[in-house]
């Protein structure tokens, strides 16, 4: 079975660029997941706290439940802040790795690849000129 999509690992700089892109995408997805999960949990707990507060006669169990829910909301918000810091760092590292990989590839590898293509074209033009019987100075030069 042959895979339809292959990762270009022929060059380490391309791999860095793809790694950076993967970090960026996973950070964004994790950010949305953490934010949405936190919002859903704290909203549910806050509604339950409001219901307890609206009770005319709240017994000791209700007061303890309210304190527990308030503590859970506080802990959940602190956890969200921590996760967001980690995800922000992951996002920044992804941008850094991706940009460095792309720049290194653009200025280190791509000029050599362009030069190789230019030499191959010149070589093919020379072969064509030799087969057609032209001299070296008669053949057109594109570069």
C-alpha cells in the first residue's frame, strides 16, 4: 500500500517548517478546546451557584455545595490561565521554528536548487546545439 501523501523530509529545513506549522495548528485547536471546555464547565457551575443563592432556605449542605462550586470555578479559571500560557508558548515556538525553517530553506537550499536547474537547462541546450551542429557562440543564452 502506497501512501497518497508523503512528508517532504528530504531537507531538514522543510521538516522544521512543517513542524512549526503543526505546532501552530495544534496550539490553535487546543486553545479553542480549552476555552470552550472552561466556558461550559464554569457556566454550569455558576448557574448552580445562582440557584443555591436564590433558595429562600439554604441549609448547611447547600452552603457547603456553594463554597465547593465557587472553589471549583476559581480552580478552573486558574487552570485555564496556565493552559493558555503553555499554548501561547507552543504557538510562539511553532512560529519561530516555522519561520526559521522557511528562511533557512529559502536562503540556503533554494539558491542551490535554482542553480542546479539552470545548469541542467544549459546542459540540455548545449546537447541540442551539438546535435543540430551549431557552435557554442551561435546558440541562444537565456540566463
